[in-house]
C-alpha cells in the first residue's frame, strides 16, 4: 500500500500518541472540572495523600514532570489551602492539609468516572491493555 501523508501520520507513534494524549486530557479535564481541579493536580493530591511527607523530588519523578512544573502545581495547591510544604535543608516535603484530605473521596470518584467513561468507549479490556502498553513503552523510553 502506498503511503500518503495522512496515513503516514496515522502510522507514526509520535502523532498518534499526542493525538491520544489530547483526547484523554480533554476527557479528564471535563471530568475533573466537577471538583474544580485538573487531572494533574488530582494525581499530585493522590500521591501526597497516599504518602504524606513525600518529597517534591519524588513527586516529580513519579509524575514524570519537570521539578519546576511540579513546584508550580504545589504552590497553587498550597494557595488553595489543600497542601502544605515543609522545608528541611535543601529538601521540600509535601503534606495534605485537613481540607486536602477531605477531597480524597471526590478525587477517587472522579478518577473512577473517568475510567468508566473511556472504558465504555474503548472497552474495559482494550482500555486496560492500552494503559499497560503505554506504561511499558513510557518506562522503556525513559531509560534512553
């Protein structure tokens, strides 16, 4: 089959991965708007609630984001009164506030709604397999 420019895009991991990221980001932002939070803020909150006192460096590593981006996210959540920072020397440790802890149930419900939404479109088995393959590919590419 002769390749055209449009099907070259469809055969390109870079193009298709970015297209998928835009689609799932839009969907996630729609779901998380119900609690006034972005998906990235919610994931950061989940990490901090799961591991109170987690270092800012570990959050950056686990979220695969630049430290400066994570720092901006944390500062925004501190201003909202749902996180607090604790400095110890050159390290910064992050804790949820009581107000932040109270958000956990809502965050979990919205994550579940998002999962159910994309699973209803992709099929649960396909969505789970796509997630597994994306994670595996991401880990391999990070080792490069």
